[in-house]
């Protein structure tokens, strides 16, 4: 079943507000496995193990902990999420934070405040815009953010 169906199934079974982000966190922690990548028109959808989902439905404490931790988890961004938020190519995001000596938290995620600071730093923004032009000229900027 897909992430949305998995979240709905777990929410119905537990009575908790299980969301798609929680399903991905459960997968990261090994509670539910991605079984296959199912192509559908215009996108690819990850499918999760029905057996894992059924087994997890009775693990209220696990689901409760994941749901309770969501606000803190979504307040922090992965490299890819931060790059998408900034509308920068991922490679450029990683280059900029490296040059600025910035490091993500121990969970390898960026605080929303750090990403907002990058978004509002006009000097960094100008440098990024210049580098994006150079990347386009060289032909090494992705057409779509990875």
C-alpha cells in the first residue's frame, strides 16, 4: 500500500493522527519496509509492506511516540528539503553550507531558523544567483531539483 493509505490505515487502527511524514519516519526506523516502487502516470509511488503495516497497527506505543515527535521532526529539514525550500539545486545548497562552515544537527537535519537565515541573507542569495548562472552556462545545473 502507498504512504497515504498506510497512514490512513494506521490512523484508523490506532485512533492517532498518523500522517504520511510519520510513515516515512517509521520506515527510516525499520518498523515498515518499502516493498516496491510502483510506476504510475506522471510519478513513481513507493509501496509499503502490508504485513508490516498490519503488525505495526497493534504497536500503539511506537505509533504514539512517532506522532508525538512529529512537530519537532518537521521543524527540521533534510539537505534535500532545505534545498527545495530555498529553490536551489541540492549540490549548490551543500556547497554553500560547506563554504559557510554550517553543519546540520546531530540528526543530519537543518533547523528551520538556519534555512530561513540563508533565505533572508541577500549577500548569499546574490552569490547563489551568480553561481546558478555559471552552472547553466557550464551545463551542470539540473533541470529539475534532485
